[in-house]
C-alpha cells in the first residue's frame, strides 16, 4: 500500500532573505515545512521583538513557525568552541552544528524526512565553503538528509533528491556573496518584506567579543551577564569587581533594569551624570569608592574639584579618577583615547 503521508521537512529560519527563499523552494514542491527559529542571546540591544514578523514571513512561504530559545548549553560552544571562530568570538560552524543537531532531534520527533538551511556556498569564507558545509553535515549527524536548496546543484545530491521527495532540477546553484539572484527570485515569488543583510550577531563585534572573553575568564558567562555586556563602558578592577558606566539616558535606564541583589549603584548628586553599576563579590569599600570616582569622572561637572556621589545608602565627595588610572581597567580593544562625559552621546 502506498503511504498517503505528506512529506515533512524542518528548515532553519532566521527570517533573512536566504532562509525565506530556501523555505519557499521547499514548500513549492508540496513539502510540509516547520520553520524553526532559534532565539539567541546575542542580538543587538534595542531590537524590537520580531516574533509576529517571523510568523508572517513563515506563513508567506507556506510554512508554520516554531520559535524556541537556543538553550543554556549554547553558551558552552561560545565559551569553548570546537571549531575556529569566524570573526570576533562568533563560532559560526559550532553554532550551525548545534542548531542542526536540535533540528534533527525535532525531525525525529515529528517524523520529518529531512532538514534544510538557507546556506549559500561560498557566501561566508569560513563557515560556508564546501569543506565547512560537509563538516557541518557530518558533525550534526544529518548525513545525506541536510539540504541547501539555494546551492543544491553545486553540492552532492541528498537522499531527499535521490528518492524523489525533492526535484533537484527545481533547486538552485547560487554561490558567493552577491545577492542579485536572491533579490530577483524574491520579486518573482512576490516577496518584498525582507531585511537587508546586517551584522545581526554581537559576537562578531570586536569590543563585545573582548567583553565576552573577559566574562568567560572570570567565570561570569551566564545569561544575565550577557545582557549586561551589551550596555555601557566596562571596567575590571584589580579586585576582580566589574564596573559598568551608562553612556546616555537610555543606557542608564537599561542598567537600572539589569540590577541584581548585591549590586551597588552610584549616581552624581549635584550634576547630570551616569548610572554606574558595581558588581563586586566581596562588596569591598575600596571598590565602592573607586566606582564613585569613576562616576565622578563621567559626570557633567563644571571645572575641577570633587564631586558629590551617592552609592546606594552612602555618599562620597570624591575626586574624579584620572584617565591614566582608568585606562588600565578598561575592557576594550581600541587604544585609550580621551572619552566623553555623560552629556555627549558616544
């Protein structure tokens, strides 16, 4: 008896143009698709929730959306990646392997026939060359059942193609970084609502990558600290305490929202200035005074002399810390330069 079960597939779905087109190419062949979107903790701050937009995009391609958190085990691959990072601390190969392994587990659960992605051969030098594409397929345990619809004709035929679930002639042979073919295909499909390619992963940002490295080194690499790393100027005191300085009103508000028990908050009392967060395991009085002096340094004080600063229930009248002293504690990649005060957006 011939089975009447409709073929199923799971596609990694970022909501970018490549993943949209890959999904459309598969659903057009009568395949039932679950568009699997992973929420990762390294999106730039301030980006609005895209859940409804993702759902609309998935439905536009004929797929259903499943959006899930990437999982706590994802942080392990960032702190200790198995494969080489692409830029900064972005473990692109490890990241794809992790997501595809999760997709394979879901495929087994819902009896999907294969998994696909929007990867394009040669689009990214390190993670999308042919060697990396083969490595990702093998490491994820999806041998023969991982399809790249946009570049399928440039790669070896997969099981879904060989068995007739997918018609290879209706898949594509796109390669490289250019996007003209994708944009033309999107117009042919009537797809206009797609985002331009952007650096959507903070792990590729050099300054953020250095902060991540510092958090890993001090065994602080946990979700609540990741959110903190996205905000302000960061300093590591000799005691091991972390100091974060808000750069504008928006960051001040974010810092206040990220406070946890045991944190100390400093604010200037007689002038406009930053919120300064001190996270000191020992809660040493010397660290509090240093945080107050850092707060004074970034306040909009007029002239020279001491500044009145409140640190929780204590007040200090302190001299602003010297830039030479401050520079030794700054967590950053760029060479030290004169910095702006609170009133000047940086």
